[in-house]
C-alpha cells in the first residue's frame, strides 16, 4: 500500500507539472513562470571600444523600466544584465556570447553585427537559449542559411529589403539613373553592394561606379573622385568612414544625394558629421524614433528617451527597446520560462503593443520579425524626417 501511495503521489506530481506546461506556446499558464526573469543584453556602451554607443543599453533599459512599472513580465520581476560584445571582432564576440550564456538568462538580446552572429552560430545552437538579435539581417544568418539557427530570431528587416528600398527611392522618387555604390571592403559593405547591384539590375540599370574602402578609413578621396558624375550614391559603411565620405563630398564640391544606413544616423547623433555635408543625405532604417516619424508610438518613444537620457535616439535604440517588448510577449505567450516553449512562442507571437519600429513584429519562415523599412531625410541641423515607408513580403527559410 505504501508503494502504491508513493507511485500515485508521483503520478499526481507529474500530471501537475504537465498541466503547468501544457499551455506551451500560446498557453496562458503564467503560474509556470518563475521569477525574476533575467534578460541578457549583448552590446557595448560608449567608451568600451571606438565603435561603442549607448543606444542599445539605453533603449533596452527604458523598456525594462516601463515594464517594471506596469507589473513585470507575467507579474514577475524582470532584470536586464549586460555583457559587452564587440561589434568588430567576431572571435572575441563568440567568447563574450558564452559569457552571456553563463549568466543563465531566460532570453538573450543583442549582438550588433551580423558577422558576430555568424561566428557564434555553433555556440548559439549549443546554448539552446532563444536569441533575439538586433544586428543587421543578412542572408547568411537567416534561418536555413549557414549562420541561421532554430534558436536565432532577427528583429530588423532583411538587409536585402533595405537595399531594395534604397534603390526604389533613388530611382522612383529622386529620379536617379546614374547611381554609384560605395561601402566598406568587408562583409557588410561587399554583401550590400552585391544586393544593391542586383536591385539595380531588376530596374535595367547597372552601377555608375563601385568603390570600397577600409572599415577604419580616414581618407576616401578615390571614392569621392569615382562618384563624380553620379546623380545619386548609395553607401553601406560604418559610421566613421561614412562621415569622412560625406565631408569629403562637400570639400570636393559634390552635392550628390547620398542614401546610407543606420550608420548615417549614428554618425550624425555622435557628431561625426554635421552642417552642410547633410544637405542631401538620406538613410534606410528600421524606423525614425523621433518627432520626425510618421508613427505616434515612435514619437512617444523619442520623447521619453530624450527626457530620460538628454539625447535623441537612433533607430538602434528603438530596436533594443522593441526587443525587450517582443521578449516579454514571447515569454508570456509561452506561459513558461522553459527555453523550448519560449522558442516555440517566438515563431507564433505577433507584437503590436508598445513597439516602435514595426506595425507588428511576427516571424516569417526565415525567422525575420520585421518587414518595414523607413527612409529618413536629414536636415543640416541633424534632425530627421521620415519621408517614406516601404513594407515588403515575408520570407521563406533560406534553401
């Protein structure tokens, strides 16, 4: 009888555990969530490297503050820990990713560079913790690609869509046909230049000229000279050499419409370039989280961010902010802190509340959550205006 009672008690306990987890992704069993919930952000803050910015940490911390004030995640307290992660040294970034894993988080957010995501692919698989990356979304790290993982989710719109948006705006709105392409001479620049070339070919055009420079270039005179005669330039480069390019355009009397990426917003926000070089500058970004946005949620975020930190946010700050809200939604939909349940929820959840850079984050087959691209126009004062928004179709897994 004692043995029977023991077996019966064990069966009841197992049934209780199963009931707690039975909600799975889409379940409502929030009592299965134990607290506090720990999120780990993998990004640097200013001073930790020449490329470091505060935007990721500030954006995520603001979201944590707001979520805490509203009662936490599923009624449980939530904490944000941070591990500095290099945006320029993939081997070092892999080691830093493992430091984040060692903190045993519920979810991991961040990694600002796609090359670092690609380098850490094996460790991402082994860790078995959902990672919501804030890096640019290149083809290799989409699900099914060599750097993709069932545990990896990509917040930003696919880079190929940013390239298409840049070409679409240059040809249809600026009416340009002689479009020069510039960028860094490593993966970020070369991949986007290849995609931009393909986008131009789809419009029966070819690049007017192509010129690349080192990621740390301080003189891009050959690039400037190569762009003379172009009626628009599209550039995917890091903030420092991009700022050099814009200044040297002005110094050489070139007033060519130039369309950049988030690097442009960073270069302007961190005073690398200002004034006349911005007269004819645009960027293709996740969103414009300022008063220049067409979205009220983005304007509200920009106001709250500026009040708290005394500075204007870039789209990267908004990405980190949104990543926290998406993590919250996935954990609550899973009804559990079990990594597998949260990962399943990441494939199913749709997030529209509070988020800044998308009308609705929802993962497609390639694990890409956003399909929106905004075009910003800069004023010489450094302010931006969102002048165009494009929404692209969902993607299948890479084959």
